[in-house]
C-alpha cells in the first residue's frame, strides 16, 4: 500500500518511471565539495530491534567476501589462541562464553553491539591471557633499550626529571587522569559519540579502539620492555617473567587514602613488561581525535587531557616519553585509517544523531570507480546497476565501497 502511494505521489506509472523514481529517492547529495558524497536512506539513526536470527543468517549468506573480512580471521585466531592458553576459567565456562558471543552475533538487536565490540573483547581477553602464556614461548625482556632511546632522543630521562620533586598535591593531580579518568573516559566518549556524532560514528570508534589496543598488546608481547619504576627499583639488571608488577607512584595514593587498590592490582598484572607502546597515551590520543571530530571547538580541552595524561604517566614512573610517543603514533595511525575510510562527517545544524537524514563520507580515493551497485551502500539501499544517471546527471557513488570495493552490512553503521 505504501509503495503504491509513494509512486502515486511521484507520478510514476510505468515500471521505467518507477525505477527512475527510486533512483531520485536514493540519489547521493553533494555538499560544499565534490569529494563529499551523501548517502540518503532515512532514518539512518535507526536501531534494529529485531530478534529474528534468520535475518542475520540471510545477511551472512548474501554477504560477498572481501579483503576487510580478514579482520575476522585475525580475531578468530586470537580467540582460538586464548581459548587454549587460558587455564581459568575452566573449559565449560569458556565454551559458554563462546556460545554467548555467537548468540549475540546471531540476534540482530544484539549483533549491532557485539560485532563492533569484537575487537575490544579480543583485546581484553588477550590481555587477560598473558598471565597464562608459558615463559618458553616469550622473548627476552629488554631492560636498557627504552632508557637508552630516551637519552639518545631527548638527552635526559624525562620520567626521572618529572618525578624528582614529589608531594601529595602532585600525586593527586597525577592520580586523577591516570588512575580514575583513564578507565571511565572510553565510556564517556562512547556515549557522547552515540548521541552527538553522526550515525555510524560509535561503531567506527569501537572498532578503532579495539584494534589499536589489540595491536598494542601484541607489540608488548613481542617486544617486552621494562617501565621506569623497574629501573628505579632494580637498575638495569636483567628481568624475568617471575617478577611481579609495581604500582610505581600510585603506591603513594594507596598510602594517602589507606587503600591497597593499586598495589594489589599492579602486583597481579598479567602483562608486567609492557611499557612500549603506552596504551594510556593511545587511549587519550584516540579519544581526543574522535572527540575533536565531533566537537571541534573543544579540541584544546581534549588535547589538554592528552598532555595531562602524558605528564601523569611519567610522574608516576609508569612510562618513558618514548612509550608515549609510540602510543600516540599507534593511535593517530588508527584514527587516520578510520577517518579516511569509514568515519561519517558531521553536518552543519545537526545537533544529535536523530536529526540526520543521510550520512556523508569523504571520498579520498584518487581513482574513481563508477561501476557500483546501489545495494553496496552502508545504509542497505536496494539493488541498482552502477553507471546509471538520474535527472541531474549525478551517478550513484559510495566512497566507502569505492575505496574498499566491498559490501557494507547495516551493523557496521548502527
């Protein structure tokens, strides 16, 4: 009934006229620059509330394999590795966890959350699994390489300089970003991106956050390095995997408040020798990049937070400055990949996600590929051969597909 009413309002009678009317409805809109391509399919802010698993099964069957699907191969191997390495919990609980994740992926209402969250879950599980990796599988620990690089690049050990003068006020100022805000910031950023960002921003952030941290942990496992607190306690004597972690300057916070929180937590850390790259730095830089994208006027505030975190990590003797640079490079690289390929643009006058009627993606592809299929857009539009042109002479163009030549599932954008 609604389809007939739509064609009646558009004055389309014949099959050809109806097809032309469909093309007009989904015609991409350009704004400001030719490189900005808009993909209308209201309501783009929708959240799938379906519990029908057959909908997901059909989507899987019709999905065309492409290069970016290799990410799931990586996550699969990480999952298999952790499944066999982890000793606690027991086998039955590990199987139940796998079944829970599989169920979450099959049900549409949960899959739109679980699928973008998979990289984050893989990172968390791999980090937890580090305590169970046999020592004979691990490479030797580099104790002197970071302090040597610090001296070569910067002339001094910046962590030693910043932690030379200690007092309770500075301890609290360092503890707030490092021991409190660092752990809550991803949730605050996620809520802000979901509400105020264009539809699709939050899943891109979740994947970026997960893959950045997963990459960081893999580097830390492959290139284990000691932090400044180790040098302060043991000098440059060789380290081994039987050693426990240390809270560094956070021990003074436990003392100040009469707690044993950070001492017990860091003593039981599953990854003691993971100074490089600093994921505290990576967290803050990636969060600042995404928040600056959504709230450009507040950019100085977000980058002040980054420098605050950097100072705190060195003051508390948890990282060398070279570690912070490594984490920042990792985060910036991750953000640029996301920005150039997946991150939707903001639109003027749109305050929240519910005001968007379409999304815009910057087309950074230097080689145009006009032969596209309309069903390959991120918003799940109906099928139409590429190369057709509508009344105003613009062709159907999806920059995300042009740059990746792949089909995008709806779950990637909601």
